[in-house]
């Protein structure tokens, strides 16, 4: 008999009293056998837990089906299609990039207009300042000329 079959028979209670004693005696004496048994026991418990979980899910599905019918079931962990996984996010990223580029171009072109307007204002201010300086210098020269004309007479 294979060890796995022996483990299953022990766990399910199918061994005779003598076989059960021999099995427990071997467990206490053989460390490798004990280790193999504990691994198998964990495996069986995991399978049972999974089975219980699956039974619970199936029961919930049947209750939902009875209450609401088949058409309203929406799975939250559905597999995404290639489009949903890759194309949609790439399209969103490309759209955002295009919007960023258009916004940057708009701001820079508007900024160029503002700079031209400021340069134009500076040029006008410079002309006014030059005119004012020339008028002041001309006024000073006229005053100096009048003073020299008065002193020379």
C-alpha cells in the first residue's frame, strides 16, 4: 500500500484498530514518515477548505439566481480584454500628451505676443524719454544762451 493511501485511510477512519496502532507507532518512530504525513494532512485540509469555499460560492450564486435571475450577475474580477488592458490606457496617455503639447504651444505663442507688446511699450517709453531729454537740454541751452546774451550786452 502506498503511503498516500495509508494517510487517506487513517484520516478518514478506515483503518482497523491494529492498523491504526501500527500507523501511529510508525509516526512516532519514523521522522520522514511523520513529515510526509503532516504535509499530506495540510494538503487535504487545503483541499477541504477550497471545496468548502467553492460550495459556499455556488450556494451564493444559486441564491442570487433565485432572487434576481441570471442577467444581473456582474463579475468584479473579469479578465480584461487586450483593448481594456493596453489600447485604452495608451489612448488616454496619448490624449493627455496632445493636450499638454497644444497648451504649451498656446501659452508660448501668447507669451510671445505679450513680449512683443512689452517691447513696443519699452520702445515708446524710450522715445518719450529721449524727447524729454532733448527738450530739457534745449531748454538749458536756451537759458544759457539768454544769459550769455544778457552778459554780452
